[in-house]
């Protein structure tokens, strides 16, 4: 596999909603070939009389993903005999039948989401013409404590179990609530599929890595990712790109100076304390210093604003060049002051 699985059960879009502020380029002439394979429909096929034989059929039809699904998503041991694997899969199919039924109602027609992905991929090819984009969408249903949306060498892998709507009964179970708190499950909606997929492409183009740089540099690094994501999804609601609620995003815009003051007046920008990094740029339920309604991951908001300011002042900078720019250079040149 060229690209490793990237878990993206969090964060992200309704493609044709609110514009994020910049004029998008015309990409209508860029041809995208994308097909969808509904793996979960085959797996949960009630007409299969022998699961062992049916698994062999799946393996023949889609050998790459079937092996990945069995061994990495379901964690079936490849050393098991065929009948043991079949029994294990049958147990999963039986217990997740209600999840499949809910997904089938919501995603019986997947064309809307495929079209959203095609549009987003046109922007990817516009900005990164040499990038090898996925040519296939594979939808599946896996365990609720496992992989979500991911990317392989040639396909988007979409775990429909994470897109059933935030009020779905699955997300109220102890297994899920112990892993995904409410501030994350509020994003488990169908209209977050395209953003999750594009976040995986951003991560493929611009892999995340451990850093010992100061907090402000890491805020700007997050901002670079958000800026690129917004270019792939220029008509998306910004709050979905960053993972806030609509109300939280509006509050952040209304209190931009106060948010920046939190970092400046407390002398946090040059801190290399990993606990502070986790507190301000990782997922979290809230930022206590700013009140109960303030989202976690608050540092990504000014980081995004700084990158926007830099790009406004340097409009000829390409996204490829932005990826390679040192964060300190961006910070000094942007002269951000809300």
C-alpha cells in the first residue's frame, strides 16, 4: 500500500453551502474519474448461503480491500482457517446489522457524496497537478471503535458507521462514548464525508510529524493545513473544516482579539511545553480560559488567520510553496494583529 491508513473519524462539510471568502478558480474543465464500490452491501448481503464461499467471492472481486478489511479493520488473524474467519465475520455481520440498516437508509443513493468528492478532486488537481488522486471510493461498515475514513494508494475508504447522524443510537453506547465524546460525535454526520477525505489528502501531501518548535509555529502549521483544505473545499462552511460548531466559529470571529490576547499576554507563543501544545492545538471539549462555549483546539484559529494574512500579502505564493515555508517566516511577514 503506497499510503498508510489515516484515521479521520473526526472532523468536517456540506459542499454547496456557505462560501469561505475567496474566489475559487474555474475547475470545470478538469476531468475526474471516480467510481464507488459499496463493499458493505456485499458483506451484509442476506442472500449469501455460505459465508466462507462468499468471502472467497469478495476476495476475488476486491482482493486488496477485502484483505485489508479482514486483517486490519476487523482484526481477523490471517493464520485462522477459513471457517474460523467466516464465523468471526458472521458474528460481526449479525451484531452490526442494525448499523447497516441505518446506513442503507441514509446512503442508499451515494451519488451526492461521490459528486462532492469529484468536485473537491478537481481542486486538488488544479493546485497539485502531479498528485496521483484516488480513482475509487470504497464504502464499508466496520467496528465503531476502529478505523473511520482513510485513504489507500488509489481509493478513499469511507467508514459509514461514523456518518449516521450525531443522534444515532450507536453513538450513545458505552463503547462509543468512552472513545468519542460528544464534541466529536457531533461531527458524525453524512455531510462530513468530503472534508474527512480531503483532510486525508492534505495529510498525504503534507505529512504530520512530531515537532519541538514553539507553540506559535505549530499553530501556524495547523493553519497551513486548514488553508490548503479550504482551497480544496472552497464552498464549505469554515466551522466544519476546523471542527467547531457554527456558534463556536461565530464566537471566535467576534472575539478574535481576545483569543490572540490569550496567547500574547500569557507569553504562550514561544512555549515548547508539550502539555500546552496538547491543550491548545489538539482536539478538546473547550478552552476554559475563554469560557464554557469556547472550543478546544483554539490555537488553530489564529494559526489559520495568520496564514490567511500572509497569503493575502503574498498572493503569488502557491500551495506547494506554502507547504515548504518556514512558520517563523510566515509569522513575521504576516504581521498579524486582530
